[in-house]
C-alpha cells in the first residue's frame, strides 16, 4: 500500500514538472532554423582608448602584471610601510625609505650587534619587505652611506610635503643611478 502511494506521488511530481517545463517553452520556435550566412564580425571598440607605448599605458608597467608606484600618495604610503618593516629587521637600527616606480630606495644604519655590511642577503631581505609593501616593486637600491641616507630622507620629506610625484621621481632616479641595484 505504501509502495503504491509512493509510486503514485512520484508519478504526479514528474507529471507536474514536465507540465511546467512544457508551459515555459517558446511557442514561436521553428523546427529547423534558417542557415546563417558566413560574414566577418568586427568588434566595436571605442576610439578613445589610449595607445600603449614602450613603457606601457601607465608608464611603469612591470612584467605586464603589476604597475609600479605612480602617485605621490601611493609613494608616501608604501615608503612609510617599508620604513617600518625595515626597522623590524634585527640587523637594522634606523631606516629611511622611498618607493617610486618599481624601485625602493633604502638607507640603513646597523644595529650595534650586527657585524656585517650591506650584502646580497640583506638586500634580498630588503627587497622582500619592499615587495610585501607593494607588489609592483621589483628592485631595491640600498645604501649605508650617511649622505645617501640623508638624500633618501629628504625625498621622503618631499613626499610628505606634497611635492609633485614627477619631481620626486626625477630626484630619486638621479640617486638610483648612483647606487647599486638589487633584483631577484
């Protein structure tokens, strides 16, 4: 008895579902669609798309994936994060940092217990911290010379005072040209 009731309810549910599907069918559908003509489809593109140059649309495109830093606001934010991250390294006592484009400028003084110097291991850690602050940074220009650290600090002050990004980047590029670059 229960089996018969179950089969009846199952049949009713199936009939209701099929009826519901049939009522939603397109009444104007034809049995055989008309053949399509072979034509060429041309996409419609807006005419105001900027053209890419050798440097990319934004100027500082890196590996086609991540743009570098392109504004004063981003440069200041990333520079602050980087400086704080560098000062947490056990080897570093104080740090000055400025990030522009795809490069981080870093100046450090050493902790009194650190007996080494500015080597590839330390530069690699600096680059890792810089990339954690901004994924577009691909290289680091590091120094432990007091005059270079002073220049990096003045670049940071320029960012804080609202100087134009192009001005800060031009000054940073001049300093980068004098320093040894490290990238992985």
